[in-house]
C-alpha cells in the first residue's frame, strides 16, 4: 500500500511515523474519527490503489542528469600538449582540465613559473581546438615560510584567472606536520580565488584529504565558503581501501565536481578502463544527484595505449561509459 509521512491531525498518530492510507487501518485507530476524515483518507487511498498498473508504470522518474563531462590531460603526459589537446578533442570532449603539469617540457599550466607569454599561448592552443579549460591544479609549497607559500599560491590563482578557469584544485596535504600551515594557505587562497571569481576545491588524495573524516576536518579548519570538494571515488579506494559510496555521503553537499577514475584495490592501478575496478559509478552518481550535484565530471584516467590515438580511443570509451551510467539514473 502507498505510504507517506503526515502531520498529527488529532488521530493519535506520531507526526513522523509512516502511515499506510488504508480504510481498515483508519478504522482500527483508537482516537475518534470524523466522517470527513474517514472519507478524505479513504478517497486518497482508493484513488492510488485503483490505478491500473500501466498508469503506475507511466509515472515518470526524475530526468537523468546532464552533467558536463570533460577530460584531464593526465593520460597523454608521454606526448606533447598539442597532441594531448588533439586527442581530447577527437575523443568527443568539449572541456579539459590542466591537471598534470610537465615543467621539464615547458608545460607549467598555472604554476607560478608560467610567464604571461606562456599563458597566452596556452589559452590560444585550447581555444583553437574548440575546447574550454575549466580547472587548473595548484602545487602548494609545504615546508617553506608561510608568507612564501601564500605568495606562490596567489600567483598560481592569478595565472588561473588569466587562463579564464572556473576552478583551481588542490591535492590536500600529506604530512601531519604540514597540516596547520596548509589550512592557513587554503584559507587565504579561498578568499583570493573568490575575489577573482574562481572556485577553490580539494580532491581526496590521502593524508589530510584521505576520506570523509579528513575532508570534513579540512573544510572546518579552512572555514571559508569558497573551499569545496571535487570527489574522487577511485582515490578513496587507492589511498584508504574504504567504500567510496559510504565516504561520499557525509560530504556530498560540499561536492562541486568529480574526478573520474576506477581502482580495484589499495595502491592498485588507476590507469584502467571504467568498470574494470571496484568503483560503483551508478551508486556514486545517485548519491551526488540526491545531494543536488550539478557537475562537472572530469575523466582523469584511462588505459594508456602505445600512441596518442590508442589512448584517445580509451578516453572516448570512458566518456561513453559515464554517459551510459548517467542515462540509467
């Protein structure tokens, strides 16, 4: 029988207890029942129970999410950034993220060593392929004086602004002796980024951002509304061995992006195809959907092929995998 939670209307019912709208159940209540209450409740129950099965089946479920799906550059670090962008475009993506810099190759992304000329050229490369970059990864200097760490982080945020990025992402902090200063740097960075219209986010990455307890502690320690989370279910498995769905639930309201990777075991391979590991993408996405999440999803990993083109085909397959999962929820 259909049920609902109703307010106490003088029938001796608990205000939060589930009530089955059945005429027999109403007749069995001990409190006085007026003729109006009886007819109203009976009509509601009969109206639902008498619907044909075809009508019940036709009740629409909430629409599938249309979260944007982008791709990081990580799978193509063996090749040039031009080849990387060509592959991301060919794989059917419209958005990319500047995750894995390669300073030795001159690819600083938003690093503090990036020159204005480099930033202008990088922005032009991305736009020339019809792509939109939405995120740049921060590299926080730990173990240096606080003022130096803050100044370096501010420069990276300024570079992200020059590139027109919406997000800057931090990987958290590994060593407990660095936690206190890291949180101070992030509090300053959150305010600095907000002034430039950029959202500062942190991803699960072991240490001070290992799983939900550590992430909640970081959010509290930073204490700024512009410091949120990009969830990484694969990293939950990789760094902690915990259930990514269970760990997501306490922090889901704080999640504004998703780094998509799969993983089969702690310290296991993450450069794999989605579905080959233990991440339950459907359960993760359902949890995010119920929390009001609105994307983006960024593919971080896939199986690396012998060529940029082979890797592109694997990145495309992972995009299609995510689209299929989204259509199912």
